[in-house]
């Protein structure tokens, strides 16, 4: 894997060269000498990010069947059904 560095100015002057360099590996784009951005091919990003999850998969709670939940009934105690008549 070949890592290439471009200053922000070099990147702005020749984006095509940065894109060609990203074919061989990540391109670090620096701002005032410090790495600020990384340019990657989309396929390389997908390998790093791993498989994507759906929203349902993200919020699923495996084993939640074992959680007991018995909420109090409305109408008795401090919680009452309001009379809207």
C-alpha cells in the first residue's frame, strides 16, 4: 500500500493527480502540515467500513424476549384517563 501526501494547495491545483494516486493507496491531504483529510477509492472505504447495517439491525436487541415488561394499567392511581366530555 502506497501512502501519498498532498498539501491542500497541491490538492486544489491538481485533483486528477490526487485521484490517480488514490488508485495505489490512501492520499493524505494536509492543512498547515497536519493531516486533515484522507482520499480513498470507494472500494477501499467499503472494505474499511465493513458491511452496512439496516436501521432495524442497528436498534435490534437480541434476547429482548427474556425481558419482562408489565406496565401499570391506566385509570388507577396517579395515572388516570382524562375526562374529555
